[in-house]
């Protein structure tokens, strides 16, 4: 796909790229609503596993209604069911751990720690995926890892006000999410995105159904809590659906930098729902983490262009 700067504003390709960006941003805002809902419910004392169970059962129901019986039958059968079960299990672990993080930390800081996932992908992909990028890619990606790690240290500030348990769980959630992303790359060669969306919900619903009796509600949720629980399944499925649709309109390399816009939705919703805003030092650290992620996502083309210009002048 051509870059956005190569085509006129009115061209179909330009509109397709803008549609991909819009769908991605909508998905990010919906997923931030899911995070805020989960934070509210867990802080009110509802068990994390029970919230996750409702979230995944609601996910399956919402996707079924979205696709309809015929669409479900066309999309649900995976080519590699073992990989789908493994990916779904990793997604469930990441979800449960991240919900626990949200109970302990503000929404913006928890989201920022989750942005460390692309840094873990860079560090682990040579060993787990066998990826051996070229020289320019290695420089840009490892520079991004170093910058992102520095930003993470600014956010967590060892000895600061954030919960050490929350920080540790946040980094673990990012690591598991990174493993899930790497597995998604392998699955994408065999299964359609909607198949993966279906199995994300099916795996989570099956596993939480086995575990939730040990973590069930001690008291019956209030009507307001029941409404929030139902909304968690809807926002979870819709958020992932919009993100998947976004990557059908634009290349991953083009959309990756826009993933970091989720910090805006997390900060805004965190303020509106919980009156929590990052201080200036934390905001600086979040910005540095995003800068590191941008180096990972988009630094290689810039280095290649700079090297080409340098060689042309010699």
C-alpha cells in the first residue's frame, strides 16, 4: 500500500487510510471504556475472575449477534485450533492480570505500562519468532526499547507513590500481551481475523467458566453493577472488532504509531470517571514510552531514508 503522502486527499486510497485510522481510534476509546468499567467493578469489591467471566461470555454473545448464525458458521472453524486455544489462554491471563492492575493503579499509568508490550516483542522476537531484521531495523528497534525502558522508569519511579505490586503486575501483563501478539503473527498466516476474534471470546469464556465458581460473587451485584457487567462484554467485543477492521483498511506498519493514541482516551476517561490525572513527571514518562514505541514502529524507514540521503551526497 502506498504511503499517505503519495496520494491526493480525495483519492480512494487516502480515504481507506483515514478509515483505518478512524476505526482504530474508535476501538481504542471503546477498549478504554472497558478498562474504566472493569476498574469500577473491581474497586467496588467484585471478584476479578467473575468480571472477566462476564466480559468473555458477553464477548461471545456480542460477536454472534454481530456476525449472525451464517457469518459465525463461516468464520468460527480455525485451521490451527491449538494455536487459537493458546492465544486465547494468553489473552485471558493478560486480561485478568490487567484488571488486577486497574484496581491498584490509575487508568493512564496502567495503560502506559501496557505500552511496554511492543518493547518486549522486540526483545523476544529474535528467539521466539526467529526474526533477524536488517541493520537499520535493529538500530531503530533497540533504540526504541532503550527509550521506552527509560520512560517506564520515569512512570514507576522506584520508591514513588505507585503500588509496587501494581507495577509488577502491570509489567507481567505487558509481557503476556507481547507473547500473545507474537502468537497472533503466526496465527494470521492460517486464520482470518474474525476467526481469531471469535476464538478469543470462546477460549476466555470456556476457561473462566471452569474457574469462576471458586471466585463467584459473595453478594448479588446491584442493578447498576449488573448493567456495567453487561457493558463489559459489549465494549470488549466491539473494541476488538473495530481494531481488527482497522487493520483490514490499512497496513500494520502504517497504523502502529496510532496505537499510542490510546493514552489520550485512557487519560480522558480516567479523569472523567475517577478524577485522576497524571502529574507532570508521570506525563513525561508516558510520553517517553510512546516515543520509544514510535521508534520501534516507525524508526526503520526514517533511518533508511537518512542513510540513502547520506550516501547520495557522498
